[in-house]
C-alpha cells in the first residue's frame, strides 16, 4: 500500500486500526463490506493525521493534503486487491464513485469539521502577508478550502485558473493578476477584498 507516512507514533496507531478493520472485514464478510473497510481505514488514517496536527507535528495544510493523498491510495489498494482490477480507468471510475459516497459520510464530515477547528486554532504562519482579518494566505486557503472539502486543484478548476496560480498565491510567492484574483474570489463566493493580499 502506497499511503503517505504519518509521524512514527501515529503511523503505529494507524497500522493497529487498519489491522482491526481488516480483521472485522475478514470475520464479517458480506456484500459492500469492501467499501466499509476502505472507509474505516481512510477515517483511521485521517484521525491519526489530525492527532499529529494537534500535537503540532503537522500543519493543518499538510494534514489536509496528506489525508487527501491517502484517500486515493487506500481506495486504490483495496479496489485492486478486492476486485483484481488493475486498469487505471477502472480505478479512476471507482475512485470517483467512492468519493461521492465519502463526501456524504458523517465520519468524513466530522474529519473536515475538526480540520476547520484546528485551522482556526492554529497560529498563523508568516509566509505571506496577512489580511485585515489577521490570516495569512496559507491559513485563509486552508480554512476556506477545508470548509468546502476542496483541494487547491478543485479551487483552480472552479475558478478557471491554472493550479500554479493558486499554489503561488497560497505560498505567498506571487500576487495574481486582478482578473485571476476576481475569478478565485468568485469561485469561493466572496469579494476580492476578503482575500489576504
């Protein structure tokens, strides 16, 4: 399984939770349990990622990005294992269907809600100029994207701008053109003035 690594203490806890979920799956094998197993393992990973964030080993941005990467990796592992399907097209189609289910799951919504709380409680990182609301670009993006369940790529797609425009804005390396800022704000349904400059 090619899942991103958690800090050691949390990786160990995740491995135990994953083993428990797999044991439950093996004992109570019924139709659709494969999806429940995948969901259980994803939520176990997310829980340990949030714990690493709570102990300030990871930022909320790293936590969110790593959890998003783990979702795909965990899904693909169990899909290939249980369905014996190695086609990239089949994996992608299954992943899209699974993500629709995942977004409606209460455990996933709780994960996102806790990430928002962690982001709001975190002290701002000073990589980029602060907004009048006291947020850096990174803290702003982390909070607002987490609230929507979006990645930076989702934001770029919704705004119709290049993903590098979003990345560079968040990292504070460039100031996007006014037209790009307008598109970015419109995608978030906010005014440009509400975005950290």
